[in-house]
C-alpha cells in the first residue's frame, strides 16, 4: 500500500512567505521614494507657475510685484487654486507665502513642506524658492536684472 502525499511542506510555505515579504518590502520602499519625487516635482511646478505669474505682473507694470499676494492675484482664484503637494491645502501660507525681507539666496519663510516662497527686492529682482520635505530645494527661480 503506497501513500501518495501531495502538497507543500511547512518549510516550503514559510520560504514562499519570506520571499513575498521581501518583495513587498522592496516595493514599499520604491513606492515611498516615488511619492517623494512626485511631491517635489509638483512643488517645482508650483514654483514655475508662480514664476510665470511674476513675469506676467512685470510685463503689465513697470516693475515686479512687491508681494506674493500681488503675484497670486494673477493665478486662478487669486492663488486659491494652487495646492500644497504635501498637505493638499490651497492658498496663502499653505501653498505659497511672501518673504517680507530681501535676502540672497532667498530662504523659505515656512517650515511646512510644499510651500512656495516669493521674495522681491524693491521691484527690480525677485526670487522663488520651494520648501521640500528635507528643507528648501536647491532650485531658486530668479527674475530681473
């Protein structure tokens, strides 16, 4: 009398689960890294949008805007449509902010990631910087002379 036992042993099942766990852990790390890159790309897009509005302001008037509020007024819904890519909150101090004092290079006025900061030097030069998850991005957008 022969017994034909078919199926998996407990060791084989454990090895399969360990392999699946390792693959899932690698996928999670890649997903988190991709999410970070996507948020920073969205922040750079917000910075560029703000730069386009600042240049538009400069074309409509003899100088650049003195405050971020003046630039944001040229954006849809007065800047209310711009959303912070980290918190998804719109508007002033959530997605964009004004740097009231001039410094070069411009530093973000917010500690919250995802905020675009606009700073102006008496209408001659402006800078735009974005706050990423680990601090200000190395990218600075600048206009003027």
